[in-house]
């Protein structure tokens, strides 16, 4: 007689995928199919289209690079107020609707490339595109916290960062392959084919189930102020506690502004990949034009494959400690980048650039998930639109400022970009220890030394469909 399988035997195969997932540092993906797909197709579209704007308008419209560049800059600057409008809209409508609208606006913006012929029309197209980008990233981080399990927040920030790099790399590869086969005549077809990916992303995000939002701390403060005896309790609070509360603000605006300032050097460093490294490698070091592309591929592969496992198994438990580790590695990479340009010792360019890019990529791997999570957990109001718009503004302004800043520094001398960026990273590193949870104004509560590794769990949301629930803003 054949014996029936024991519960232990049947459980073993089911446990194996869970062990593999934990070893890779991945979050539980069950029920998050639409959320994952939305992130992936959005990144795929961005990888295909964002690098091609200048090339498309200078070839298909026969316009000068300077005219197109000025139009693009004007459009991007005009889209800056969208960051704040998105924040206010997110507080009223929630992050899901904002993310859907952002994808729709991006689709319209890229499709408008096909009918834009003059510089003012190009500026309008980029106003739409950049508005969609700004709105998407303003809502993305809060959407992660609402669409995924609270205890897996760090894993989801790491995983969605990897997804984004995979999508961007795949999209850029598809675009490069298409242009290699068919030439610049295929640019219009690429735009017409890739823009609808944003529509697919919007459809996916629209059906992502969300958990409940965290309560508005301002509303909670007003409610506490109306309860019987609240005035007496406040009058009995120690004067030192009340003074700290007034200084920090009930919603922690001071610590949050410090977080925004600490993020700026990293934003500038990220812009180095597209702005500085190609010029430095070719003009200063005399290397081949494809050097920057190879270094970018190395960065993309490392971030895509290593972010989740290193975040899960190597990164410090406290987020601010992980941010500090990222900045330490980033600061260390700057003199290594600069070494081949030094007078005196003959430092081989290729080994130095490869080592520097490895350090740079490790810094990004540790920094990004921790800082993104800290941006929605540092203070009680951190996940609200008003705060996320401030955080996104650091990205928008840094990305716009970087080209002029780094080209100006490079004109002053080959070492100056690396010196200035290293100094900025060290300043941020010195400020990171102050990113603690501010002292709450309620005298009955004791402030935490640091944001907990996992924020308090909200009430469990209703069970999601098996093929459904969500990366950042």
C-alpha cells in the first residue's frame, strides 16, 4: 500500500521559492502583478524615448542643437510648478490617481513630438513630458507605501529601483538596436510605438489596490486640542518640551528640509552619468567615445542585479546609517575618478574609471532605497503630497542645474567637478546623523532615537485580488 505524502513533504517544495526569494532580497510578489507591470512598462518607455529627444528634433525637424536645447530647457523649467500642484492633488486624490494621470500626460507629451516642428512647439511638448515625469515621481514613493506590505517597504523600494534600471536599460537597448538596423528614419516609428507604453502603465496603476492612508498629523493635533483637559495637560508640559516642539514644528518641517538638502549632492552625482563622464573620458582623458556607454552599462547591471540582495543582507538596519554608507562610498569614488587627470603619477585611465564606477554603483545601491524610504517615514507628514513635492523638487532642480554646473567646473579644470562633488558628499555625510525622528509635541510621548527599520503597520487592507496590488513617489 502506498503511503500518503506527509505534510512535511508537501510543504518542502512550497517553501523552496520562499527561500530563494529571501536569499535574493525580493519582496513577496503575489498579488502585485499589475503594480510590477506598471513600473516595468513605464521604465521601458522612458528608456526608449527620454534619451532620443534631442536627436529626434535635430534630425527629423532639421533644427540646430542650440535651438532644440533651449526649447527643451524652457519646457522643463516651465514644468517645475507641477511638483507643487501634484503634491496638493495627491493630498486630495491619493497617489494612485496622480500616478495614472502622470502616465497619461507623459503619453500625450511624447506623442506630441510627432506634430512639433518649431521651437515653441518643442517647448510645449517637453512641458507635457516633464510635467508627467515630475508628477509620477512625486507620487511614486507614497504609492509604494500604500500598495505594499509595510514590513516589506525597504525590499519594495530596492526592487522597484532594480525594475526601473532593468526597464531603462532594456528600452535604451531596443532603441539602439532599432536605430542600428534602420537608421534615424526609425525615430518617428520609435516615438509612435513607445509612447503607448505609458497608456499601458496607466491602465496597470489604475487597478492597483491600496491600503489605508496614514492619518494627517495636523488633523490629529487639532482633534487632541479639542479634547477635555487638553489645555491643562499642555500647561503642565515641561517648558523645554514645548520649546523643542515649537522649534521642530508639529509636522517636522525642519528635519524634512534637512533631508531634502542632503539629497541634492546625490542628485548631482546621478546627473554625472549623463552629463560629465562622457566629456571627461573623451575630452580630458582621450578615450574612445563608447567609454561612457560601457561605464553606464556596468552601472546599470550592478544596480539591477545587486540592489535587492545587498539591501536585504548587507545594508545597515537603520536607514540613516545606510544613507551615510552610500555617501561615504560616493565621496570615495570621486578622487578615484579624478586620479587619471592628476599631474605627476601616471594612473591608468581604464582601471581607475572601472574601480570608480563600481564604488559609484555601490553607493547608489545602498543610498537610493534607504533615502526613498526615509523620505516617506522621517516625520508623521513625510508621505503627504506637500512633503513629497519638496523632495521631488530636489531632483528636478538638481537635474536642471547639473549640466551648467559640471560643464562650468570642467572648463575651470579637469579636477574641479570631482573636488566640488566630493566636498558636497562629505557635507551631506556630516548632516545625515541628524536625520532622526523629531521630538513630538505631545509631552506624553517619548521621541525615538531614529526612525524604526519598519514603520508602524496600518490597519490591514482588504484582501487583494490574486493577480493584483505596487515603486516610488
